[in-house]
C-alpha cells in the first residue's frame, strides 16, 4: 500500500492499517520498509479482506501471498528467516 503520501485521509488510514496489522502475528525485516510477514490460518483472500476492508483507495497497492515450506529463497535478516521457517 502506498500510504507514505500525506493527504487528508493519511493519518486515519495509516492508523487503522497499523492497528489491523498489529492485531496479527507479524514480523518485519529491517531492509523492507513496507513489507510485513504475517502468520495466519486464514486464506490470502480472507487476510487481504481483513487488512484492507474500508481503507483502500485507487492509489493504494497491496499483495497478500502464501509462502510454502521448502520453496522460499532470498536475503532477509536471520531472525526473520527463523520466524518464517518456524511457522511453515
């Protein structure tokens, strides 16, 4: 989501988005400013709907995707990989 642009709804939208994300089990990597990894038993669509319901506008972007055990590769902080692998 592109919530870094200040506007009339920015503060309220940002607050609501962060409240919803903070209600979930999440972790962030220090090199990925606007990325959150979320542990959930919900489907990607259910999680998307929970996170963004009523707060998206036409300028915002978001993707919710599922990581699969044994099929992930990249450069993340080691504690992030440990967190992810413990939940797959």
